[in-house]
């Protein structure tokens, strides 16, 4: 592990100042960052521990705009919070499907938004990786790419074949389906960023993963409470029953009026370079009967633009089945 | 041997007796967490467990103050249940496998005659200024019955290299077999002794290199003084910010009940409670745990009375090799506090962060259910009695 300075600012303002320094990195739960420090993938010059920043929120509260979740809220606190369980079931389910109870007790919402990929080549310094070392190449293209992305990849041009790493977060997939808004504080003042616009597909610059500036700090997330959100579901398929990253997952939300789909959200995890919202699938669903045939057409639409490689072609079929089952479960669920 | 004042120690014979007395009484360490040493130390104090002794206080091995990292060596020795006695220019270091860190006694605090006799009886030259070639540093392994099993003497010129130490090891092996018919295989004891010597040799040679790395690192990573509230006791330590809570517990504070498995948050062997919640100590930097209440496996039992989960793990035979068990139990303590898991399936899911390579899972689930029901019954009885 490369040496670094450890700084524990007392408030947000001091944290922002410390975070603005060259090579500074924020740390909250540490589950992602400490792991990558040990691997030598992350090499910050200073670590700014947010735990001491008294005015950085960890609370989960109801506000007129929706449920407001502080950046320092732990994954387990969010997942088990009565408001979240009742009003945003897909978020609770997504969080509980991720990692282990220990990690969920540590990991924060702010950190989970910025979670780095689990691509084995990214994590192993011995391999070329455009995300870790721009221009060095992508080892996954012709390597072991069973876990890699089929969506969020450019077909041609400078952005083609630079990186096929999957975004690993479950929580982000649910937040994308729920139209959550990420609030930040940065050198330029506060910003509100729809979570769907926070992450960037790799394109020509896989090393740039979000629209955040260096030193910009996530302060909280606001999740609108809607009829859609109440009838939502997260389904995750993985190599073992628990405690594994997704091979494919879906966060879906349905508002059914009569027998027809009035509004729908479909977001995918485990198959894309960023938390993936499928507007194609949503368009197929709206106005159609809330029935299996509709869900199957939506699933086909969701994967229409996929670019599989040798090891991950199975994800096309798998992701479609996950979408259909998630929609069926949501449709059968009791609307509140 | 032309020097009549030194004696070559004989392998396979009783190790020369020695004593190290304090020059003045009530010698205490200057480290805030060390315990007072009980001097004198004599050879017979070590009867019943292997002793590795290194005499490095004069010339020979170029170990400077600061490069000596006893914690690492202690961790090596702990695994073999061996005691260590080391004399360096820093002073005297003595560890038993279950001791707290003991850093004490500059050489000047020990009786000079005792040191001279020790060196002489173990084949070392009287002093660095003796002016004649002779061994100035030595490495010895003394068996549990106080028989000298291995000795390697290094000359003042050049100091030992890994090769010469390994040569010494090879010679030691031959010597071990000398009195007996030739044989090809080492006994288990000889194997343990050989491994220990190899580890120690490699470590001692790493010493100076570690020292350099540490001083380079110090330029950027400055140490931080923290207070760890562990099992109700506050322990002050200075740590590099890169040190994880797991390493601080095991290597600095001697609390080795918390285990290191994967060191990447994937196996759960390092599970402890911080603020009453189960977390992975391997992914927590020690500095991040400053002033937070921490509970480790050592803090569960009340004296001789086991924690209900410890008792349940015994009753249900919820382990085989036992390595993951402290983590499993700490995780289960967290699980019961969370109160989310009730059915067997829920318990299995809520314990998914703890891997058991022996696959004792069915009995682990049974133990947790037993403890959960016992605790529930007790609290119900209390409620009834109270109403």
C-alpha cells in the first residue's frame, strides 16, 4: 500500500477543502477503497475520512421532494428503514442483495454511488487495463469476459472496445429505476444530478466514471415517492445463492391501471458498463396489458442493442428472463 | 577453538544455563502499553516450550534501532508456540506466545556480567573490540526440554547472509542425525525447528531492508496516535494510517482471536463489532476506528462463563478446524442484535458473509437458532417475572 496522509475534518467545509488537494480521496465506509488500496489500484496521497464531518448527513427522512438519504447512511440502515421498505421496496431489496451483512453495515450510500468495477483485470496490476492505466489496453476483450458487460458499449469510433467492465452496484440500479437525484457539494457550489446522468459509459475514457469533479462531495440522495416506486421489485441472479456480484439483475417498477401498464421503469445491473436504464423496454410496456407476453417483448427490446463477447453471450438470455420474472413479480405485488 | 574464554555450544546437549538480571529493581518499559518485565530471566523459565534466541547486540548483523520490528517476528513465533528472546542494540526483547507486547530494558539496564557470560557460553566473542576474528552474533533454537537444537554463529566480518544461515541449517540437520542411524526424513520436531530457523533467518535479514522502507514511508505516512476502546479497555497505539484494525488487533495488541482469512472482506474471519454492529476488521483502517467501542471474540465471555453463542457453538459442534469460528460467532452476535433473521433460511442468508471451508454450516445455523431461542426464552421469563 502506498503511503498516504490521513485527515479527519470536523465539518463539510473542511472536508471539501482537504478533498480539493491533489491526490486526495474521500473515505467513508472504506469497503471499496481499502480493498483497492491493498491491491495497489488506488494510490491516493491523502485520505479524507468523512466520519468526523458532523454536518454531513446520515439520516433518512421524509421531505416534500421524496425520501432524503444522507450520503453517510449505511447500506443496512437504508435497507431496513421502514420508510424505504414500505415506499421504495426495490431499493431495500437491491441493498439487501448486495455484499454481506458486515459490508452493508460499513458501506455508505455515497460510497456505493461511486463503487468501482470488480473486473478482475482492473483489480490485478499485472494486466493492461484502460480504466486503471489509460491507453494500456483492455485485457477482458479477448480474456475471461464471462462477468463483463453487454450493454453500454460503443459500436465504432474512438470509444469502441476500450473497456467492457461491469458497474457492480445493486443500489444504483434501483436508484436509476426510481429517478433518484444525487446532491453534491463541490468547488462550484451545490449541484443536483439525476442518478441516471451521474455515471458515464466508458466510451473513449473508461478512466472517467462519473460526471463528478475531483473533490466534489456527495451529500445526499433524494428518492421521489411515487405509485411506481411502491410497486417495484429487484431480482438478482448470481453464481451462488448469496454474497456474490450479479450476473444479471433487474430493478423494475410498474404502475398498472385497470389491466394496462400506465407507467414503467426497467433498469439493469450486472450486464452494463453503468447502471442501465432501458427506456426501450419501458416504451414497449406502457399502454400494454400487464402480462407475460408484454414483458417478454420488453425484455427483447432491452437487450436489442447488446454487444456480447465470447464469454458473456449467455447474459442476453439470462437478462431477458430476469426482466420478465421481475416484471411478473412486480405486477403480482400489491399496489399501495 | 583458540579462544579459551568462549565455548562452542554443543548441539544435542543441554543448552548452557544463563540468567539476565536487572541492574536496578522495578525496571519498567517506556511504552505506555507494555507490561513491567519480571527480571531476572533464566533459561529454565522457558522449559516446556521451544525457545528461539538471537544474540545480535554487537556488530555482525547490521540492525539499527528502528529497523527492528518485533511484532512481525512475534506473529511468526506465535504460530509455532515458541518463545523468543532477542538481544539487539535496542535492548532486550522477550516474548511468549500469549504475552502482550513487551518492549523494555536497554542493554545498559541489564547486568553487564550476565550479558558477557551469556555471550561466552553461547560461543560469541567477548566484545566487538576484541580485535580477533570470532563470532559476534548467534542464532539458537532450544527445545522444550532445554536441549540446544540449532546454533548458527555469524562472524563480525560481513555478517550472515541467507545462504550461510541456510548452510547452518543444513549442518544442524546433519548434526541432529549424527548420533542416530542416517535417515532421510525429518521428525516433526525437526521440521518445526527448521521452519522456525528459516523464518527467523529470513526475517533478520529483512530487518535492515524493512528499516529503510519504513523510513522512506515515514516521509509521507506519518503515524497517528489513536485510542482503541476494545472490550471495555482503552489501548493507546501509534499506527501508520495504512494499518488495518485487523492488523492492529493481531500484531500490535496481541488480540489474535480475530482471524485473518482473505484480508479483502470476502470471508468474514475478521468480523468484530464496532458500535455494536458487525463489520470486517480487514477493511477498516485502525485510524477509522479511533475512539469507537470495539468488541472482539476475546470480549464475549464473562470470566469463565461463555457467551450464549459460544456455548451454543460448543453444544452444536458448530466447527471443525475452528479457524473461521471467532468470525462466525461475532457475526452471529451481530445477527442476533439486528433481530432480522428468524427462520433457518434467513439465518443462512444473514450469515452469508462468513465462509466456512470445513462446511460446518448446518451446525452453525443450529447453534445460532439455539442461542436465539435461549435468549428469547430468558427475556420472556424476565418479562413474566417483571409483570
